[in-house]
């Protein structure tokens, strides 16, 4: 979905409040959009909290403009057109969270009760856009001024209700450059091992937000210091063992410092690139894939992360590599990310960048020289009378190598080479 225009989104969020208030309901902006607005940031989305029940919300805006995304929890999405939408939530009080993830039941309630069931004070405020006033039952304004992440009420109770809040505390602290309130941090560290009860999809979503954000290094530091990293990425536990060696043979602490330096210099990385940088010194390609599978990442994210880890040293000797081998790497879909990986490592270690410049120079070659169409395909082998089998890949690769080395230039020469290879090999 394309990003909505911030001004139009805000105008629609005001309109939603106006429409509800016109029917004598209470209605305010709620949660993260209030935090962002008070910090002078344009909210990426808006939530509206109201005492209107879900059926009353749908009646107010019409069935065609509303979607019940969590009606049992009082959540209705109101559509404004052209990627613009606002979630409208009925004031509620949550019952117990027996699974540490979801409330067992909800009870529609008051604005204060609704604020007090939220996670952190900076996310527990309401804002009336019609009267330009903040409604703050939890001290969120003071914590914004103090730049503090503080759980609402008893931190252990808030984390026990939804264990994902453990991870969100670290993400908010890193992304906003805030500190974590001591009592909240104590509870976080004590309960960090319990993060694994949260669905892996929700955990992966938090990782995506953290690793692509400019604050990714502080986020990873916080995860490490609080014990969340050990729970979520046990493969990286070697960073606490001074004598341990990583998969690269380097002492774990040296690899950890380099990893953090690499993360810090990445410019707007994709999630697979940032994840590959995070784990590359501690696992091989198979281990990186195992992490991706455990986190239920998409096949595309998994393949790209695995490939980047597998190719982490592939360009180091680029100036001396055989052209066919280098060409296959340079024409891969992930080459820009691989070059960014190598650039980050060079910046972190002080390594010479001549291999990177050599690759960039090769990439500037004309398309028909960098990646000419293959002289033959599997269909050509069939027409040439070659029996089908696994040897097709060996034959096609050998012909391709010869083509790139310019020792053959025509299809006739390619098929002649095939005959020679068949006569000398299996």
C-alpha cells in the first residue's frame, strides 16, 4: 500500500473525530500518534479512541467505509480512500492475559481505564484535535520531557500481559533515543527469557523495524544488555565468552565490535542486508537460513540473507578472480547489497576498498559485455541429441565460462565444446 499524504491523513483523522463528536460520542486521537504529534513528528498513522461501540462506529461511517478488524476488541478500521485509513477503538479495560499475548476478554470502559491498560506512558495519552488539548492520565507528557520509557503502572504486570512489550520497550528507547525507567528496565531484564512465548511473526516484525532504523546499533546494544538478544538469537551468545571463536575464526568480542561498526555505517539497508551483517560473523549461510526459517521470514528475505552471508568474502580477491566466477556474482540480483556489505566491512575494519572499486568498474561495462545472452540453453542441448541428466548444468556452465572468457563466440563453437566435454568426461 502506498504511503498516504501526511496532511490528508491528518485531515481525515480530524474528520473522524468530528463525525463521532457530532453524534455526541467522546472521541480523541490516541496512542503513538499523540506521542509523535507532541514531539513535532508527522504521525505515520492515527488511532482514534471513543466511547462509541463497534456497531455505532460502523453506523456513523457506513458499512462500505468500515472494516471490522477486531470487533471483539472494539477495533474498526474507517476508510478514507487513496490509502488513507484510521483505526477507531472503543475505550476498553482488558481482562487477564493467561497466555501472555492476548487479553482473555475485554470490557468497554472509560478513557482513564483505556489509558491505564496501555503499555508505556508516552503511548497512553489522548489528544483532542478540535479543542487542541492533551488528556493525560498516566504522566506521559512528563516522560516525554524527561525522555524516558516508563511502563504504565506496575512494569511486571504490563509485561506479563503482553510479552511483546519487552521488545517494544527496547525499540522505543533506541528509536527515540530515550532511557528506560529503572523499574521498567529491571522488570524487562528479569522477564527477558519469556519473550519466546510471543508469536514469531510479531517478533520478526519488531526486528524489521529495529534493523532498518538508523538507531539499529543502540537497539542491538539494548537487546544484548537486557538479555533479549540471548533469548531471540542464541547463536550470538558467543559474544559473552571471551575465549570463543566465531565461524570466521576471530575472537567473538572482536567480531562483535566489527559487527556493530558495520551496522552503524549502513545507509538505509534492507532488512535482509542488516540481518546478514548482524549474524555473519557468528553463523554460516546454513545457520543464517535457519534463523530466517525460525523467524518465518519470506522466501525472498531468507534467500537474500543466506546469499549475503555465503558471499561475504566473495569479492575480496575480485581483481584476481577469474572473470566467469566474478561475473556470476556481479550479475546477481543482490549485488548492490553485497557491495554495501563489503563497503560497510571496509569502513569498520579499515580494509582497502580497491576490490569494491574494481567491481563497480566492471558493473559499468556495456550490458552485452557484462552479461551477454548465453550461446546455448538446455533446449539446444536436447536438439543436439544430448541425453537429459544432471550433466546439463556442468555442460552449460562450462560453455558459459568459455563464452565469458571469449574463447568461443558462436553457437556452433559452443556445441562443438559440448561434444568435446562429453567425450572426455561423464
